[in-house]
C-alpha cells in the first residue's frame, strides 16, 4: 500500500473513531457525546440513519445475559429528560407485557422508569426493564437495559451501567 492510500485509510479510521467508540457515542455535527460503560457488552448492531439524525445500537452482556439498546433521535418536540420519558413511555406502556412494580424517578442527568414482568404467556420470566432518558440540543435519547431471569444480584449491575451514563 502506498503512503497516500495509507494516510487516507488512517484519516478514515480516525474520523470513524471520533464518531463512536465502545463507550462513547457522538452524533455527527454535534458538540456532545453520550458516554456509557459497555465494557462487558458485545455490540450487535450500530447504525445511523441516512440523514444522520438517528442512531441505534443493540448490545448484549452474554455473561450476565443483559440486553441493552440505545436510541438517539433528533426531535422537533421541545422538552427535557422528563418530557422525553413521557413521550416514549406513552408508546411503551401499550405493549402487551404486564408492567408491575412501576417506578419513575430522576437522577441528576436522567429520567428513569423501571418495571417488572413476572409472567408472560403463562411462563415465569422475571423480566426487568429499565429505561433511562436524556435530552440534549434537540435530541432525545432512550437507553433500555433489560434482563429475563432478573434477580436481586442483578440490581448492582444495572446500577453500575445507569450511573455510567453521561452527556459531555
């Protein structure tokens, strides 16, 4: 490979790594990053919309059997993390899963909703779901963490992930 092609390749790789890395995600043309600790996760899908106004990621922590997704969307709606939560929750609450032990609360930079589903289609599933919502510069962010077979010992892992979420 000649020097010119090598330089072009390095520039391309550098520009891609500036958009996202394992723990940092950046929307093109924005001056902020979403940070979240995904060190134990394998990213399964990561993509931008053709116009770069939406980003989606899905990942799994195979050891702990935790699923995680990130959805970032440019919105015309005005609002903060709480309005973002209400917008997405109004859609999600109509899903066929029962939502037990519903908890809504805020952390410094997050609006959160958690719920459990003990049983689905006659099967005990002990499904736990946590959605963390953020808003920044006209973008709404929904981070979903879930696990089938959730037990008390999983609470610590969910907390570590949630506390790692930050906008810079």
